[in-house]
C-alpha cells in the first residue's frame, strides 16, 4: 500500500523463492503442515473453497491439493467472499503491510470463514542476527541489515484484531536446529527461500572476515557440543470472518451460574 515504508525487495524475494524451489529444504514447512493439520482437525469443518496465499511449498500444498494458490503480493488477487478458508503461508513476516494482507484475506472469506496464517516469529535466527551484528560492528564500526527483523507472538496476534477477525488466537512453536557451521545454516535458508531480501540490504558482498568473526562469536555464545544452535519460531494465527451466529463473550454481570457452583466447591469470604 502507498505511503508505507518498503521493507522487502519483492523481486529479490521472488528470485530467492524460485531458487529454493530448485533445491528445496522443507523440514520446517513439513512441521508447519502437521501443525496446520492439527488446528484444522480441531475445527472439524469441511472446507470446500480454500485459498493458499504466499510461499506454498509441497508439504503445505498437500493439505489442499486442489485449492487455489496466489502470491502474497501487496494487493492479493482475491474476490470478495469467495472462500471459506484463507491459509497464509510464510509471507506475513516479509509483508510491508501485514495488517493489510490479513484484511484482504478477511474480505475474501464468507461469513464465519477461517483465516489461518503461519509466519516466522521474533525468536527466529536471533543467534545469527546477534553474531553478525557484533562481528560487523567490531570489524567495520557499522551495521548492515542482514537478517529480517520479525515480530513477536503478541504483536503478530494483535494483527488479527486490527484486521477485524473474530475469535483471534495466536500461538507459537519453536524448533532448535544444530549446524556444523554458518555455511550449513545459510544453505538451509536458501532452500527455504528465506535469505536476505530486505530492501535496505547492502548490495556489496560482505568480507569473509565478517563471517569468520561471526562464526567465532556464534560458536562462543550459541553452541552445543560443537554445533551452532539456530532457533526457528513459527507463529500460527487463527481468526474468523465475523458472523452473526458466532459465539460472543457474555457482558460482565450477566452470568446465571456462580463460579463456585460450576466448580462444585463451597464459596467463602476472604479473611481480612
């Protein structure tokens, strides 16, 4: 949307995702697919018109093999009230306007249609971010944006209410992966399509000294039995397009059963 700061170089992101498709690494996407399947099973609803938005890799696509798929471009190619499920896949952390993405998805849902998003959260790659920042600061006296800043679970959950979704829920799953070196981690990031596509990134190639120093700091601060530890936090966002037949919380003072009765205990006054 116009007027918003440009966070992501969309052309670079598309190139990175295309490169990843040629040599993919899908272990996190497979884990995300299992988590999505569990959340959909809890809903116990048959979705007949789903749409998959964003970086839809084979493990997630297999959940709805016949679903429509669209890119997570700033303006989503969606029709109003055309779907009963909108699944936003690994794109919100790259969005210049994540609220706008969710609003557009909500408008594409029928009443009581479900929005389900998965994005990387703020703890993701915090070890790599800290190590690179310290190394570059020591060697050059400055910093270049090399790892995408990501929102924490509370901030991501707040997007659901801001976008007008009902019954919002946000929860996260953290996975720790061990690597022999930074090169192994970067290889996996390439296979996921998650390498640096920041619009403000430096276009010059960083020196080998920076990466050597970053690996030394990484190994000193974030290692386990000789391996570098990398955290990946996946945040799952669930909400529903507003509908007149949805459950709503009671107004204070309108309950007709006391909590003590519901719990089967004797109510007593607190001693002062």
